[in-house]
């Protein structure tokens, strides 16, 4: 399995996405990510309503980097957090400074 991330929707609307730089890291975190996503989906469930799944084009558009000024913050001597925000979405990227600032994790969150 070479999966490195997922996008999930609640009530037919894209909620968020997590993408990792390696499938090994994603596989390690997947059970906790799935549990958290399921809890959030159940909490927001609107019973009796039918929703269509998001279209692939909507998912691709969602994964486009957020617009907005890039802000960088050193979390530690090795880890850097990069954020970009727009009115619709927040984007977070964790970079490993020990490996030429290669990204390790990207998180996309839809704002309500």
C-alpha cells in the first residue's frame, strides 16, 4: 500500500485532509486519524438527509495550497511549521530542517 494521505467529507462537504511524505508514516498514524475523523463525522451527522460525495475535481481543488501569506515558525531546532490561511481554508505544513526542509506532513482544513 503506497497511500500517503486522505481527504474526508462530512454531510457531503469536504472537511479536511492529511498528507504525509511517506506511506510508512501514514500507515502508523492511520488508525488514530480514522478514529478521530469518524468521531467528528458522527458528531456532525444530519440524519434523514442525503448527500452526494464530493467530486474528484472538488478534492483536487481543495488540495491546492491555500492562498495567503506564508508564515513560518520554528517549533524546535529541527522542526518548522508553515501556515497559510484564506477565508475558506487553512493550510499547515511541517518541515524537517534536518533534511533540507523537506515537508513531512500537510494538513488542509476547510473553514466554516
